[in-house]
C-alpha cells in the first residue's frame, strides 16, 4: 500500500512512553531479558518504528509471527536476536539459519523434515514449543519432547538449541484455574529434563505482570504491556506505570458553515438541526479508522468535537464548537495540551480492544517515532 505522506494524517509513537513501559515491565516481572513482540506490523504501530524503539530502549530481542517479518527486520539493519513464534515451513529453515533467526520447533518431525533443506553452513537456532493448553501449535508429550532434544543433539552442525517455551491462554484472567492447569502441564513436561537451554521463555504479558513468582522470568516474551496497555483491561492491576505509546493525529482540511436540514456524508445518517460549523478531516476507514466511531468525540485543537455522519474511506466530518481554521491539529487518539483521548475509551465505544483497533490501522498512515 502507498504511504500517504503528503497529508497531515499520521501515527506518532512516543519513545519516552515506550521506555517507561519497558522499565515498568522489567521491574514488575523481575526479568533479566525481554523479547518484544513486534508481529503484525508492530501491533499496527509500525514494525520498523517499534523495532528501532526497542533497540533504543535496550530490549534484548524481538519476536515475530512469521518468517517474512524477521527477514524484513534483518534487511533493515536490526541485529538483536529475533525469534519466529509461529510455524515456519521446513523448506524455509535455511533462510532462517542464514539470517540468524530463531525458529520455533513445533514437532520432532519438523526437525527431521528441515534436515533436507539445511546446508550446515549456519546452524539453525531453535526454540522448542510446548503446548500446555493454548492448543495452537507445539509438542504435548514427554516422548516427543525427548525425541526433539535427541534430534538436535545428534546434529550439532545443523541445530543449536536456544529456547524452550509455552504460551498461557488465561494468564491475564481473574479465574486462575486454567492457568494453574497449564502450569502443572509445563512442570510435568520439563521438570525431569537433564538440562535446559539458555532461554526458557514462558511469560507473556499477563504471566510477566501477574505471575512472576510462579513462572520463570529470566526471559520474558511480551507485547501488550510494552505498548502501554494493561493486559487484563485493569481488572488485575491499575496499569500504573504504563503509558500508551500511540497517537493518531491529523488536521482540518476544510471548514464550512451549514444551515439546518443538511445531510452529512453517505446515507445522510446525520442531519444538521440548526446552523453548524462542520470540519473535514483526511482520515477514514481506508486508514483503518473504525466506522463505529461515528458519534465519538475527538479533539480539534484542545476542544472536543463529535464525529458526524458515516466515516468514509478517506475522510470524516466533525461538528465544530465554533469556526476553526483549516490546519487546526486533530487528535483521534492521544493528547493535545491538557486534553486527551484514551484508546480504552475509543475501543469501549466501538466494541473492541486496543490491540485489535491498532492492528487494523493500515500502512497508508505514515508512522513516526517521536520524543
């Protein structure tokens, strides 16, 4: 997609807020090393912008969902460790090895299949994935785990065993029963291992923030908290010390005064009932703005203005409190002076979660790392 850099609409990422979130997460979890999840375009924030922010903050490594994301990071000069959390087809194992990327091994058979494609010029770094109850990918039995370890040891020029992991499905829930079930399965699978790899990483954001005394946290593997979102939606903690790092900004592109009985946007879902000042903003659902934001109040300057009429693909309209000049800054998410729009308020209004909302922001919006 073309990046629309010749208009004022943009995403700003705060390095200062990001640094604060990293400090808070490391302190709360007592972690020594962090893998930051930058999958899905950095949760919509911009994979390269977040990767550079992570390097600036001293983060140990990055975690992605697919091999392509890892390769792009390497091609753009990111040299810290990168781990692929999802499944990679065995025929691409050599690409990961050549780019010094850690692969998640989901079965012993995967290791056998990958041997047909590895050259041995670079040992493939691997992290064994155990399924303790997320039921997506990973090994579920001791027998398979031991087969995988034996396979790795039998081919030291092909494989380097770096990690062992699982993923908790309900670590951010007030009901801890399933978390405890998964934790028991983890211990059953791993407690009798003769040795462990250098990285044992089981703590996602929820486990890192709420279960640091129950799980290994030398290495943590987090996403939401680094982006400034309290993982449980503030059910288990207040979110103190976390600050959302993303702002969505634009500016008024057109301002007009309308009389009563005028329809705004497609479908005439809003009609003026008196003389009103209407402002146009060059943002729409083509940028990933949720159409359900119609009726929500955003900031124009440091004053609130309601979105009126259906949000179109490329533009939306607001009812202004009074005449305002073209070029006045607009804030859909974030702050302007003493006023702010909390992403939790936005997502509550549209019926989603912050990580869902930001993941839908398209590449047409340019991303900038600020402060």
